[in-house]
């Protein structure tokens, strides 16, 4: 039905429907399933996300490695102090992104959006904006379809894999997806969603994948946190009427080219970046033993 953002926008504008509806109709057409079945399935995904968010904030989550856990609760506690610099909406989204990834690192159940390593950004933004926008459950489900539409374009024209394209392909894609979906849920146009995606993604270009000890924990959890923050800011910029000078499809293609040219040590090999720092290597040895010489 569509393969590029330009085609996605053309359908939405010609038929005068939101991007989420374009994605829903494509799912119906491609799968042969009913609208009710498709909406129910996405509703179940929403429930998984919500439970992960709540678990990370309310329980004492800790990963087996000991590298991550408890930070989402710390951020929530800091919000209660009334001394935040960035504001509660932004920090709430950040804490909920962290919460989701802490649950993932502790082997809990999450919903990959678009991957497990980047699973915090989309639900972080969605549930972070919920108190402000007060969306209906259908609007929240549509948020996920809008995010999915942009993720679909990225997956078919570039990559959503850290091993193939670096963290820009995972957290970068998730950030753009969340920004685009936030625009629609806030009442923006399909074109503004595309600009939000482009603005968010182009500021993630070149982001490497350098997991300490080869685990999806450090710096992955905090990258999801910053992805959530950037997504909301990008959505606001687009809603203000600011347009990306570089079209969304060209930003996605640029990410693809950057990912292909990125050295292998920066693509989920734990051989470069933070994983190769003295502390990164020391942590890898502590967790896996002396046989770990240059990461995992």
C-alpha cells in the first residue's frame, strides 16, 4: 500500500484520514483479518507496554548483571521534589522509557518497538504524554499504529537493527516513530508527523551501538531515556510549524548509508565506544570472567 513516507502522506492526504488509519487499513488488506481483530491485537501490545512501565516504576527492578535497575524510580522521586529543570511531562516520559528498558534488562516482558533494545522510547512517550493529553484508549492504540507506519518505512528502506546500522537504527528509529505518533495524538497533521520523524531521526544520525559487556543495558537504557525526550521536543517543534529542510525519506536513506559505512566495532559488537573504555572492559571481565578481552 505504501513503502515511503511520501507515499504514506499522499494516501493520508488524498483520503483525508490520519496516518494511523492508513496503517490499520494496510494491516487489514495484507493480513486478511478484521479491523476488530487487528485493533484487539494492538490493544494487547498496549497492555504489555503499560505493565512494563508500571512494573519498572513500582517494583525494585534489577538486572542479573547488576548494571541497571532502579533509575526509573529515582527519576520519579526527583519529580516529586518539585525541583526539576525540564518539567514533569518530559521527565515522566523519560522515567517510563527507562522503566521499560529496565524490565527488559531484568528479563521481563516488553513489546519490541521496533526492537527490544529500543523498546522504551515509544511507550515512554505515549504514557508520559497520557496525563497531559488525556487520550482515549483508541487514541493510544492509534498512537502505536502511527509509530508502526513510520517504523515500517524505516524497516523497508533502511534498518532497525543495531548490528546492521548502529544504535541510530534502533533508538534513532524509535525516537522518530514516537515523535511522529505524538504529533498525531496531539492533533497535528500527517505532514507534521513526517517532519517530526525527520527532525528526530536526523539528530540521531551516526549514533553507534556499543553495549558494555555485550548486554542491552549500558548505555542502552539511558539512550532510550534521551530518545523519549528528543521525541517530545521534535514533536513540539513540528507542531509549532517548523519543517525539516531535508525530507523524511531522504533522512531515512541517509541513515541507511551511514549505517552501511559505520565500522563494525560500532555495531553491537562491544568492541568500540563505551564498551571499549577501561571501565567498560572491567565490567565485562567482572560479569563474564577473564576470558573477555575486548568485549562480547
